């Protein structure tokens, strides 16, 4: 049975899966917050459990909203990033501009990172304040069709509002991490005599939750990130209508072993493929900790769009 | 009494759904119109480059009259075309005419070396890409609207308020034939 998993199908399926993940993530956050709030106990003089949950949310919220709001300024902080204007490189500018016309997005600011590594990323709080960055390496090493595919992938991140989604996810992860941390620290100051036997079971439960929840939250965050990569791949192909271009580009970029010096763990999820090469883990379990899906899985999804591979995946 | 409340609630929700669907269809239709005006912008930009280009080529290759005529005719046809299908055909014709113009230019080394010509050539080819891009955006929006107008339940709201399927920006065979007859 040859069923073609078209770019349209994959796009809808990835959007649906993101919503499913986000639903369970929100549920998970509420449960963890509830358990830890009970762990802190009622408000007697202090903030109480609910108050502490509120404080964690506010701190994580403010931190991430600030970084979200100024997300397009990240590129400015990268050493050697230069803005590309229409008259400095018409070819690249027109490539971006024309893809923007095709997707109905305003043309973002374009930056060139002077680095021979092959990579690209997009960021910005909304399409009007977005920026896309290309390394000089990727411009030199990729053909036009491949470069077009990469730019279409990046513009899709902008069009799909991935910076916003990842900021929301970061608020949830941050609140859970803060809460867990507050809770484990508070145990040092607890009166151990006052705990009855019934509370002991709850105490263990709360400690387990506090230890495991940040890890689980991080894993969910990475799952969202990988899902959005698949989504950007399929939306990008809807722009270029040429899956082979992105396939070739991914193969070329992943074959290039040079790491990007200016990337770090904080910004890794932004790039088209993980810029911290050599640190990318393989295998099912290790795969849970990756910001990007493995290249073979992305290639396979792209081949399905061409009708070349008929097994269902992703 | 309970039955009445259930009935009232059902009517209320249907009403809300109606409003939301109607607004959604209007949004889709406006998007199509906006996308259409973007194609127009690019097509105008394209047409406006033609006289300059013809002038420059004429300066070096006076005797290629038939090519100039073909390009000028195609340009006029494009400017006169109204409906998406007609415009798409005229646009394809202009592309063909420009192709023969650039092919002719190959035979004139001085023309090929002229900065002015090179710049115009680059501009024309970029505008061609921009037309293609805006056409893609337009067609995606038309697809969105037409999908909503052809699927249940939104098609009921659509037909009630006279929403119409929009035409893709695409050169169909019959229209191609129509335009050719005029030459």
C-alpha cells in the first residue's frame, strides 16, 4: 500500500502533536505544582505553598518574557554577526525576500555570522521583529536550491511562532525547576519531629516529584523542540515545493563536522541542525536529550513527501 | 423547563458558531484579496521594467523589430488582463517574449557587457521570481478559502452569504487559446 505522507499531512500532524504535548505538559505542571504546594504546607505566617508556586511562576515568567521580548537581539550579541543589506549581497537578500513573499511574512533582518561552520537560525518575538542568521560557511558551501530550502525552514520557524512557543515552554520548565529547588532546600529547615507517619509517605512522594519533575520537564521541552523541527521542515517544503533541496542541505550540513564556535546550549535549539556537533547523542534513550531529531529521521520524513518512502514515521 | 434550557443553549451555541464561521470566511476572503493585490504589485513592477529594457536593447540591436513587438504586445496584454486566469496566461506570454529578447541579446557582445543591461536583466529575473512567489502565496490563500467553502459545515454558512470559490492564478488551456487568437 503506497500512501504518500504529503507535506500538508505532515504539517497538520506535527501541529496536532504539538498541541497534544502542550496539553499534557500543562497538566503535568499543574500536578507537580499542586504536590509541591501541599509539601510546603499551609500559609502560617509565611507565603504558604500556593504563594511559593506563585513566586516561582512570576520569576520564571519575568525571566523568559524578557528574553522572549528581546529574542531578535540575540544575533547582535554574536561576535562577527553583520547585518546584510540589499546592496551588500543582492542574491541572498532576494532569496530571503522572495521566500517571504511566498509565505506572506515581512522580510526579516538578515545577519551573516562570519564562521566557516555551516548553520543557520531564526529568532524574534513575532514576524515583524524577526531575524534570520546564516553563517558565511553555509552560503559558500550550499547550492542555491539547498540554501533556499534552509532559509524556507528558518522562515517557517518565524511563521509558526516557534520563539513564542518555546518561550512558553521555558516558563513552565523554569517554574518547575525553581519550585523543585525551593522545595528541596526548604527540607533543611523542616521540623522533623512534627511529621507523623501519614506525612512520611507524602514526604517521600514530594521529594521524588521534586527530584524527577525538572528532568521530565526538560525532556518534554526537548520533545517540543524536535516536533517543531519536523514542522519547520514540512512548512519549509510547502514554500519551496522541493523536498530534495532540504534533504541535500541536511546531508551536506551534517557531513560537515566543524562545530559552530558561537553556539551554546542556550541557543542550540534555534539552529537548523544541532550546532554542537560531536555532542549529539544516538540511540533511543540518548535521543530523548537531543534538541533536534536525528538527520536520518528528518530525511525519511522528507522522502515521504516525495512519495519515495512509504513507511509511516514521525 | 429543562428541555427549554437545553434548547436555548443549543440555539445559543449554533449562533456563536455561525458568527465565528462567518468571520473566519470573511478573513479568508480578505486574505485572498490582499494576496491578489500583491501579485498585481509585482506584475506592475514587471511591466514597468519592460520599456527601459526594450530601450537599452534597441540601442545595440535596432534590427530585431519582431522581438520588440512581441515583448510590447505581451506587456500590453498583461496590463489589460483582468481575471487571475487571464493574467496568468499573459504573464507566461511575457516570460516567453522576454526569453527570446534575452536570447537575441546573446548575439550582441557590447549589449551583454553593458552595466545598464546587466542590471536590468538581474532586476527582471528577480521580479519574475517575485511574481512566482506572490502567485504561490495567493494560491495557498485561495486553497484555504476554497477548502472552507467546499467542506461541511462551513460550506453552509458560505452558500448562505454568497461566498464564492476564488480562481487560482494559473494558466488554463482554454484561456491560453483565447489569448492567442487576439494576436
